């Protein structure tokens, strides 16, 4: 039984090609700031369930 199902999916680090070291360091309304603890690469991830700045409606 995995207990990770409710966690955000963090894409693998572009430098390390692994998601094992990815840590969410900041959350905003639309994105998560994720830093790799291994190489300190910082990236953003779209927050799950949030429409991407949609101006559609
Ligand atoms: Zn990395």
C-alpha cells in the first residue's frame, strides 16, 4: 500500500534525472517551487488541480 497517492507529482530533476531529491520549498496559488537537494537546481511545477492561469472563463 503506497501512501504517496495524495502527494504532488514532482518531475525528475533535469540535472540528476531523479525525483528522489526533489523538495517543495515554496507554494504559491498556482505553482510549486521545487528544489533538488542534490544539485540545488530550482524549478517550478504546476500545482495539481489548478488550471494554468486560464483566462478562458
Ligand atoms: Zn538535481
